[in-house]
C-alpha cells in the first residue's frame, strides 16, 4: 500500500509537470512570429497537446485556454502577421516590449548583466540560443520553462525525486529572478494593445498561468518599475559611471 501510494504521488506529480510543460510550449510558440509553419504547428501539435494535458492545471486557466484555442483554430497566418507587426512593430516597441530587460534594466550595463545571468541558466543545461533570438525574449524564457518542466517529469519517471527537485529548484529560481518579475506586466500591456482577438486571449492566458506558477513554485519575484527613457537616447549620450577613474 505504501509503495502504491508513493507511485501514485509520483505519477500525479509527473502528470502535472507534463501539463505545465505543454502549456509553456504552447505560449512560447504562440508568441513567436506567426509564419504559416508556426501557426500550423500550433494548431496541429501544440494546442491539442496542451488541451489533452490540461486537467491538472489550475481551474482558472481552463476557460482561458479554451478561449485562446477557439481563436487559434480559426486564425489565418497572414492576418496574424499583420496584427503581430501592429503590436510589436519592426523594432522593439517601448509600449509593449516582449523582452525582459526593457522592464528590469535601468541602464545598458544592467541590461548586459541580466542577459549574462539568463545565459548562465541556459548554459548550465547545455542549451544554445539561435543567433537571431534575444536571450530575454518572452518566447525564449517560456521555452526554457517548457524544457525545465519536461525535464522534471522525465526525472520523476526515470531518475527519482532528487533530480526532479533540482529541476523544480531551477524553475523557482528562474521565475523568481527573471520570468516572474516582468512577464505578467508584459501580458497586461499586450492585452491592452491587442484589444481582444488572438493576442488578447493569449495575453489573458499568459497572465493567469504565470500568476498561478508563481504561487505553485512559491517564488517571490520582486516588483519592477523601470523607466525605459534611457533607450530613447543615442549611443553618444551614454557615459560610463566609472569613466573618471579609467586610465
């Protein structure tokens, strides 16, 4: 009976990790540029996978996943591309930036430090990011959480609780130090700019799920409120704060 109970708990924990992983994957891919191939993969693979695995997720997430699913199933890639350009523009927009350091860094040196810290998380697991991607892009950070949660499920099934706890600890630290500090604010801005539709439903799903994740992981991300005015300056306007001490 004790063994059966332990196995039941392990299966339940692995099932929840897989559910979380599927939703992270869906949200990550839904926030990349909506090429025809990307939209088809979302409709045919990522959405059905997330829907099949949704049972263990918080109750408040289910109706938001269903609403986004309806938008996705009827989505047209060309129309989504137009909407994506409107919301995010061809350069990184300051009113709805999809990158962490636009919310957390108050100068170029802090941005460099935080990007380096994110890169450290990825390197610790042997991950490399494609050259065209920013380390702090929302889709990249969500995909990293997809990787960690899937790794937790695999560890529970094949390696035991010690390695699973390591994966959970890294999830908690990454949410606390990075994703949890800014992603819900990004989702709120995305919802305001999208004003409904595909991206509006996606914004609601991201905000609700990540709020639940912060609670589930018992993470305590600090609230950030950083002005992005320094990004409007030209490179010549920047000066090193320790320049006077340099030879």
